[in-house]
């Protein structure tokens, strides 16, 4: 990692029992790191699971209990939001596949515990996209104010519609038809994703298959250029891998599925950085097999220098003098992965001008 000693939050996520010896100063820093990284409630769940919650002093305990209360309230709100989406889209008689946090919640994944997000992501068949959008608008969701270029950007090049916001609840829904932009070189075949979806019992809701949930999490983290919640998303991967690796044949299925969906590179990064940062127990043979699709050693050292900084919790105590540059370079990389150069250059120029004038949307 980029620091001699990892941040406290990483040390605790790897070995929760170390909190028994923490003083109040260490607790203060740990709480702040967890809050900025968006994993305060997850930290509380982790301490409960490892039976060390009783060792938390009163003052930090108040913060953790508050985070747990907020997390449980969020779950109620998320459940209600899913019911509203169901009521809006069930008449279309098409699968509604929930992604990321909503998927972990519906599937009962450990990664869903204490995970709070600001929007709901769904995946639908591309040929149903227009009907889904119309139904959501009819039921009270609205497009934000995007100009003609923004509309073209989303509808012609990206893998999702412009975000929709509910006029009553101010909740946001992102409607996808794939997990990567259609202009991306390694955009998977959405039909292969849809072929393996899993129905949630007693709900009009589906999620991606286990391996696909992991691959989507990896793809999202290592193709995106914003790392405000990078550590949280890395923790998602850590928890998903730990939970499902107990299933027989899991690792081979994961590697095979990554090849089928052309997601070997993000899977390699996911396995590499979860094991390096969070000590996720990935078998050496799996790491070696995944590394066959990695970049050369020189480039890998460069990517390590970037990701081992960018994936740190988003708190000043976790940064060094190169963190800002690392995140900026990965932001540029994300656009390079997203679009071919002849679309990218004019897009970045326009994005830069919009940022200068304060009119940027995406």
C-alpha cells in the first residue's frame, strides 16, 4: 500500500478484535475514517458479528448505534421504494433486475448489511427500455434537466437512461440495459446476463446470478473514475467473495463467467486489491489464473501506485501527496475505457467547458 501503516479502518476490517486495545483518540479517527468512507454502519455490523461490540467505549458507541439505526431505517425506505417500483413496472410483465446495493439487500447478501446508497439501480431488457421509462414517468418519476447533448450521451452511447427522480419522494432511479457503456471495448452481451438472472421469492424482483453480481461490482469499481465510495465498493467485493467462496466450484465458475462476459481485467483487479488491501482469502491458484489476463509488470506497478491510493477511505488521514493525482489519472482512464478516442476528445473538451461554467451534469 501507499503508506507504511494502513489506515485504522483497514486494520479493523481485517482484524476486528484489535479494537479492544484502542484509546479514545484511535476511536475518534476510526469513526471519522469510517464515516467519510461510507462504511460506519458496516463497521458496526462487523463488530457485532465478531462479538467485540461490547468493547466499544460510550462515545464511539453512540456513533455506531446511530449508524445502525439509520441503516435499518434506510432498509425500510429501500423496501418501500422497491414496492413503488414494482407497482409502476409490474404491468409491463418484464423482469426488473436490481443491481448493487438493492440487489444485495433483496438477495440477503452479507454485503447488504449496513450498506446505504442514494439511488436504486435496475437493469431491464433494452427493447423494453422505452416502455419502462414511460411507465416510471407516468408514476411520478421525472427526467432532470439535460440538454440535447446529454440526452444523446446517455441514450446513444451509455448503458443507462438519464437518472430519474421521483417528484414526491425525491428518490433517484438509474435504469440500465447493460453493465458497461455500449461504446466500451469490453461491453458484455446483455443477453448473457439476462439468461442467468435469479428471481427473488415472493417479490416481483430479480437479481443477477451470484458470479454476475461480483463481476458487476468489480466492473463498476474498476471502470468508474470516481472513488468517493471506492473503499466501500472494495469492501462489497471482499464480503461477496468471502460469502460465496464457500460454495463448491465457486472460483472456477467465477473465472469462467468472467471470460464469457469479457470481464477478466476488472475481476483481476478485484481479486488483486481485495487480497492486498483487505486480506481477502483468494487462493493463490486463482490469483495466478486471473493474472494471465493482466497487464505487463511495468504497467501493473503503475496501476498499483494508482489504485492502492484511490481505493483508500476518502479521508485526509488516508491520503498522501500523490492521492489527488492518482484519482485524477483514474478519472481520465475511466473515460478512455468508456469511449473511443473520436468520441472521447470532444466529450472531454465539452465536459471541461461545462465544469468551468458550472453547468456539468455527468
